[in-house]
């Protein structure tokens, strides 16, 4: 800097200085955190004189790309080092311009704001503002949510929500992703539905109704609405929140016109809700509907007739009840439909009631109607059957049999025809086997009839041995027989014998066996039931009662003991029969789950199982260790692990296996739409998928931070509002604390212990934090939190050695931005100054208080051995500005700080108070003021101190010339003491410039008190000028000290005081002369002071004008003529002047001319 200034001073000395225009007066910068900001400002010379100088920044976070400059128009680029700055930081400082055109100060201020997103609401960065945008402009919010930078803006300080964001982004529906995130993060309640109407009723004449869905709270959802029976038409079957207007959606419901009267249920379904709304409608039936209703009623009445008949035949009701009920039904049928079929049924009933007269009358009536209109074949043959049954004559029976046989062969009504032949045709009447076989054949052909089932069942009841297998026909017969309670015990036992031969499970056979067992709890039926269940692998809890009864009955069934265990309710500990327990002391046919339950049951009921407990106990521990090594877990294994905990933990090889199963839980989800669950670990960024089977799964959940994401078949993830429960099997609290501490190196154990970071920490928790800090798998936010908590704990408890040891292992990347200052304070507290100093280099001086900045500056001075270092300089200066300094920092500032003279003066003053050598600083300040033209108050004192020590140094003389010139220009006023020093320097020959000397003479000319003090300097200056023949009117002021030559005294001096840099010319003419007008150019001896001299006699009459830059000077006060009287040796000029005066006598003039003539003649000869 000094050399640069010297060169500039050398180049600019004596020349006009540039006039600067700077493009800015102050700089305000707003920058997003983490960003580097670049900017610039311009320096221009308005008078096109090159500008030279340097620029410095007073804040270490603002850097400059150009430190020195020169030119007419210069751009100064700067930049803000913002990569490590955080929102809320403010940095203030100044750009200091030290130029040959002056010193300038450009204040700046940098405000660091969070990263913002531009929206219709303005720039936003908080999630609360995003939620407001979501409510006011959902489309814009959706677009913003899916921008890559969204988590960096809104979630940068929310690591768990950031993990949730990235997990939900793996879903498919964009609308659901946003809704789910906002709901799960707690910014809003999940969108839900309600229905205004509790029931929909459409009265007669009303075909439509409206159903109103209400969306509350606002948000996104999708759903369906359908009619349970399909008897309603809906305006839409699918909807989403986009279909709602002001939170309300109307759905039109229209009844099916095929049903004049009816009901249905509207089923409204969303992922989280199921709402059922009953619907009813009333009205008159149309003709088509009436006909259909009539047919349905006839069908029901006809079926009732058949059932009444079968109940009568099977003995369930008496004949009187049968006849009465059937009579009523037939009356209804005849009223509904005038069909021949009902009259035939009435005739059949009269025959059965043996009402011959009434039967005869109806028979005659039917014959007449038959003669009038041909009867359907099936009804005609049925009429023949009834006439044969009425008359009982061989002719009638024979005719009926022949006709029905023909009808049987050709008609599709074979079942009806066979039933009639069974009661008329001798071939069938007396041959039960033929009846059975014929019915069986018709069944195979698909010709079934409940009447034939009755006949077959009756045949088998009497002849059980006819049933040789359990085919579909036999099973159908038995189902019919069980339904009507018409199975004989002999037939039931035959069924049991055949059922035991069945190779595969049959639901029908099981149903029959169960019904038979309910009627008669015989062991044979129980054996059939249990055998079937075992063959079908049916081990549900609803079957356990059968297995228990079989065990109690001591039935010999293969697999009975296993199925007894498998069908038990594993949620309880029912006492197991002794026989079963004995069996499993030597059998190993149970799987691991069943065996785990069996062992748990034995342990729970050991008092009851005293006889076998020993045999079981010896098997349990090997089994438990085997399951442990395989990593298996369920409720009963958890019970066993806990029971045998001591034995397990005694073996070190079991440690990893225990950790692998310790954190499993049973997740039970009540939402049938979910097919699986992702368990997210935000601490490591992992996600593990577990499929739901039967609505539950076993999942490893290590911490309270773990997040469950349920997923449906569309790969959509859900967090909030899903009904589920977590059932832990084991917990670390069940294990000894010492064992937990010894196994903190295990991945699962350590991660689970990370929950303690959110609790009040204790000394024993410190090893947990230490392991987390350097764990490669953990997310940075968790490691940072652990590091901060560790340091805070040691500082709080004043464990300085541990604090220092861990500070040495933790660097700035290990903590959050908010903790940086605390970390640096800790460094200072334990004396790790170098680490804190490095923090200043990263984050800037403003992060520390003034006292600590001073301490760090002292370290930097010592560390750098007083050599230039930017960080040290900024620290020292920022502490100094806050009035914190010491000998070292003042020395450093004096040596390296480049700034405004006001700052340098303060440094100088305070350095002198410390008794420091300020010579170099003083010299630098003097050079700077000569370079910049900044005449700071107090600088004369600096010079006097410098001059006292360095009188002969070149800089002192240069400064004195500089200030003298400044005073000559009217820019400043020097004290008399400074002028005295100037005189000394002139005498010493170190000030040689003419104007300084001239100014010195003029300054003291009017100060009589000082003249004696500056006599030597005055004599030296004037005598030197006189030797040069350089005359000035000011010499006369010192005539008592200096002998002025006659030639000087003869002159008339003109002094004009105008503007510096003018061309002043005097034009004059002496009256009586014929030589024309004289011209005399005045010399500018000082800025704005012009002097010229001429010879005028006292008697001359002179007319003159003075022009400055071609303009006549009209201000007479600016023009001053001086003529001095002779005070010594006479001269020709003075003699002539005296002779030319009015009082001069002729004789005197004659004498003077004679003397002058002879003197000139002699001189010419010499």
C-alpha cells in the first residue's frame, strides 16, 4: 500500500485531482441462506482525470475481487460469502475507498433470509403459510409441493417430516400425497365425510331423492357410493373432493321402476370411512309388476303345500294340521288363479281326508271341464292318478298306470311320473330296491324332487344297507333327511361307517355328521366329525369343542392331539388334558408356533401339570434357543424368551439373536383396504415392508420416531386416520440395564437407545451419544443432535476435561447452524482457541462477542507472528470498534489496517496511551492524507509527533508542502506552530518549492509577534529570491530584517486577488508617451494571487485596465498597487522621480543631469 501510494503521489503531485462519482451511496442486500451473492458498484471520474486507489471491506463476510484500481471508469466487484450463513443473520460494514480523489465510505448491510418460494401470497418459507396457500389456491400449492426444492425450503429444519415427505412421494396419487402429508404432519385434520340425511324415503309418486355429502374438514378424498341390492340408480358412483362445491356434494338417487315398493342400502366408502344410508320407497305396482308378484306368490304357496305334505309324511305334523293348513293355502291359490292344478290338489286333499261325496262332486266337475278343454299332459296323468286313488278299481288303476308309464318315458316330468307310479304300479309298489335305484338314476340325470327325496329317505330308513357309498345322491338324501328330521338311527350309523371311509374333507358330510351328533351325541358321529376336520385341516377355534370331546372320550383318531392343540384359543391358557400332554412329551409333530404355545401353556399351568412339567421343562430351553437363533417371534415365543431370559443371556453367542427379535411388534390394522405397512426409520433413512396377513403382521419397530405407512392395493400410502394397534412382545426395559449397556454396539440396541436424546440425559447416557455421533449409518441430523447434547451435558456439569476431549473430536460439520456459536463458546471456554479461530474463518466475526473476538485476535496475532492475516485483522478491527483492544492488537492494526483516517487516528491515539511506537503508523497516515486529500481533525498533532522524531525524513517535508498548498488554496488553516515547522524545513533545505516559501512570507507578514521567531527563515527565503531577481511586494514587510536592493524599491507592484488559474494581464498607458499601450502579464505566485511590477514616476498620469481571462476586472478592491519610498542609497530613478515632482527647482534638475551624464560617460569608458 505504501509503495502504491508513493507512486500515485509522485504521479499526481502538482496536477489537478479527479472528481469522483460513485454509483451507490449505500448497499442493502437480501440473500437467501446458503447462497453466494455477487454485486458491484462503479467509480467514475467526472473530470476524466484517472482515479487511483484501493478499496477495503470492514466485514470479513464481504469479499472483494479487486483491491486496487486505476482508470477513468472502474467497476468494483464484491461478493457475500453466504454458503454458511443462516436465516436471520445480519452483516454490516463499509467499503472504504482510499483514492487520489478523496476517502469515501459506502456502508452496506446484508440480511440473510430463509430460502423462499414465490407464490400468489408472496414469498413464503413456513409450512403454516403453505397450508394457507393450500386452502386458498390448491392448484398452486400442488405445483409447489412437487417442486424438487420444496423440502429444502419448508422442511430443512424438520428432519422427520422431511423423511415422511420423501416416503409419501412414492405413492401414486398426487392429491392424496399432499393430503396425507399435511394430515400426518399435524397441519390439518384428515378430510372426512358426513351425510345430512340419516335415511332416504321416496313416497308414492316420487321417483327421485337427493343425498347430500358434506366434506369436513376441507381436504382431498376419493370415495364410492353404490346400492347394496342394485335396486337404485345413482347420479355418480365415484366422487372426489374436486366434485364438492363449498364442501357439499349432491347425489341424485332414483328408484328402480321394476319395484314399486322396496328398500335398499346406499354404501358410501372412502379409505377411512364406511357409511350406510337406508333407502325406502313406496308406490303402486304397474301391471307387469303385479303379474310378477302374483306368480311369485303362487310359487310360494305351492312350495308351502309341498312342505306341509312332507312335514306330514315325516311325522312332523299331524294329519289334521296338515289338512287344515293345506286347505287354507289351496283357497288362496284358487282365489289368485283359476287353474286346474289347484282343483286337482283340492281333489287330492279330499281323497286323503276320505270325503268321498265332496271328492266325487269335484271329480265330476273336473271331468266336465276336461271334456270342454284339453288338460296339460302332466295334469291329465295326475288326474288319472287321482281317479285311480278315488275308485281303487283295477280298471282305473291299470289305465292310470299304462298312461303314466307312457308319460314317464316321453315326458320331461319324470320325477312327478315316477312318484305316481310308486303308489300305483305293482312293479314299484312291492319293489323298494327298484324304487331306490330308479330315484338314484333320475338324480344322476338331474331330475330331482323333494317328494322323491322323501321316498328315497324312507326306503333307506327301512333298508340302510341299500346305501353302499356316500355319493352326491346319498349326501343329498341325508341333507334332506336331516332338514326334516327323518333319519333313523340305523341309517345314521350306516352313514357314520361310510363317512369314516371318506378320504377328503366334505363340508356336506361334516354338516350332516354335526346335525346327527346334535340329535344323538354318539361317539361314532363325533369320530366322523373329528376325522373329517383333521382330513380337511380344519383347526379353527369353532371346532375345538369337538376335539376336546373326542380327547375326553379317548377316541383313537390319528392327529387328534395335534388338532386339539391347533384349535385352542392361543390368547388364553386353557388346561390341556393329561392324555394330550403325555403324547407331546415324545411327539414332535407340532410346528414352532404350536409348540411355543404348548410350552407357554405348561409354564402358566405348571401347578396343574406337576406330573409332566419336568419332562417338558427339559425340552423348553433348547427349543427357545433354536427359535431365537432363527429370529422367530410371536406372543408365545416372547413369553418364553422372557421366562428363560437369564439362561439365554448367559451365553454371549445369543446376544445378536436377542437383539434381532427384541423390537418386534404385532401390528393389527382394522382397515380392510390396507394390504401392507412400511416401517420407516428416519434415523437411517431405511424403509422395510411387511405384508398384512389377516389384518396383522409382525414388524420390527426400533424407536418412537419410527413412522408407519400403511399401503393399499393401489400403492397409495397412508399415515393419519388408519385404525391400527401395536402390540409389543418384548421391550428393553425387561432386560437388565447392564446387559443393554454392554450391547450398545448392536445396531438395533443403539438405535432404540437414541430415543433418550429426547429425554433428560444422565451420565450413563453419554456412551449412547458417543456411539451415535460417529455411526456411519445414521442421518446427519441425528448425529448432530447427539453431538450437541453431549457437549451441552459436559458443559452444564462442568466436566471440562471431557468437554475438551470431545470438542477435539467434533468439528463444525457435526453440529447444526444454530449451535455454531455455542460450539465456539465451548472452544473458548476450554482454551481451544485455534478451533474457535477456524470457526471465525468459516462463519465470520459477528458470531462472537467483542471480548472473545479480542481474545481470538490476540491468538491470531501470535499465531501469525504479526504477519498479515485477513481473519486476524478483521477480528482485531471488529474488537477495536467495540472498544476492546490490547497492545498486540493495536500493534497489529497499526501495521496492517488500511482504512479511513478517522479510524487510523483512533488507533494512533489509543496506541500512544499504551506507549507503543507509532512512527510507522504516523508516516502511513501522513502519506494517506497527501494521497486522498482527507484533512482529518487531529492530523497536525500526528505530524508534530512524527516530526519530533523524524525531522529529516522526506515524508515530513512532503507533508508540510502539501498542507501549505492546501492552506494556500483555502482548504484548511494551519496553526502557527505548523508554519514555524515549515520555516525550519525551509532553512534546512528540505522544502524547496517556491509557493511554500512565498506562502510562508505572506503568512507571517502580518504577524509581528512571530517575525522575530522566523527571522532566519525569512532572511533565507528573501535573500534566495533576491539572488534570483524574483521580487514580491511582501518583502517590504520584513525590511527591518532584510536589506532590500534599490532596484526592488524602485518598482511599483500590482497585486491582484482573483481566482486560481486565471490569466491576468495589465494594460496601461502613460500620458504624454507616444509609444502606445503597454501590456504586462501578472504572475500567479499563490493560488488566486497575481503579482506584477512596473516603473512609474510620481508625476506620471497612467490609465490602465486589468483583464482576467479576457474579462475586465471591475472590482477595484481586488487590485492593489504598492510603491515604496527610498530608504537607502539614492538611485537615478528616485532622483528623477524627485525632480519630476512639482516641488522640484530647475537648479536641482540641472545638477542631476550633469551628474548623470558624467557617471554614464565614465561607466561606458570602464
